[in-house]
């Protein structure tokens, strides 16, 4: 009886280790997905916010010249 319990505990520990490895891989995948999302979505938005005043001033100067 005791040997069965010890064997089941050992099996549970092995399965738990496999689950831990899987969870860590998933965590890393989610992290890198978030990094890529920030790079391809948020940074261009910041660039647009910085560039719009420059475009507006150029457009205003062209409008004032009668073009």
C-alpha cells in the first residue's frame, strides 16, 4: 500500500514538472507576443503623434501661400 502511494506521488511530481515546463513556454510566448504588439502597434502610433504637428505646419504654410 505504501509503495503504491509513493509511486503515485512520484508520478504526480513528474507530471507536475511537465506542466511547469509547459506553463513556462506559454508564459514566454505570451510575453513575446505582447512585445511584438507594442513594437508594431504602439510605437507607430507614437511616431504619428509626433509627425502630425510637422505635417500640419507644412500644410498651413502651403495654405497661406495660396496653394
